[in-house]
């Protein structure tokens, strides 16, 4: 596992042996809304683009909100559908695991955003813990 980026809101990890990028939200991320949330998601997308390679593609990602996670209001959901999802698909991501914490608004907003993507090209599944998400991605 290699840390690619870290700030107060998120840690972006690469699990090269598994072909997985992980966006691990930190507790302070629960205070992110609107443009601030979009900025953090954009950092994740740009980090995927910079660290993807043709020789060793990493087609999987985990969104990990087990220790915190922001709530996606409609503005953020629109950004995810119109800009972020196409960006990561173009960068080679094909499968997503969502490891969701207990905070109900964050959990619900993540589920609704993933499930209501009008152009969904990803295979995805929701999990209550990181190990199950990693195991599922390993077998895709």
C-alpha cells in the first residue's frame, strides 16, 4: 500500500498488488459541502489520472467512509455524474466498492449518487467493512 495524497479530509492510497485506488475519508470530511467537497473529489480524480499506467492498469477503486464522510447535496451529485465519473472511467476505472460508515446522511447520499448515475458504466457494490470490499474487488 502506498499513500499518494493526504490532507485533513482524505487520504488517497494505492494498493498496487490488488489494482485498487482507495479514497479514505477522514473524520473532518463530515464538514465538507458544495465546492469544498467537489475540490476534494477532483483531487482524487486527478490523483487517479496521474498514477494510472498502461503497463500496470489499476481498474478498481474503493470509496471508504468508515471513519467519516461528507454528505453529497444535489450540486455535488450533479458534478459526480457529469464530470467525476466520466473522468475516472476515461482513466481506466471499471469497478467500484463503497465501504460505508454508519452516518446515515452520508451513507444515503453516496448510495443514491451511485445508483442514480444516468450514464453508469461501472460495476459497483456496497459493503459495511473494508475487507469485504477488497475481497470482492480482488475477484472481479
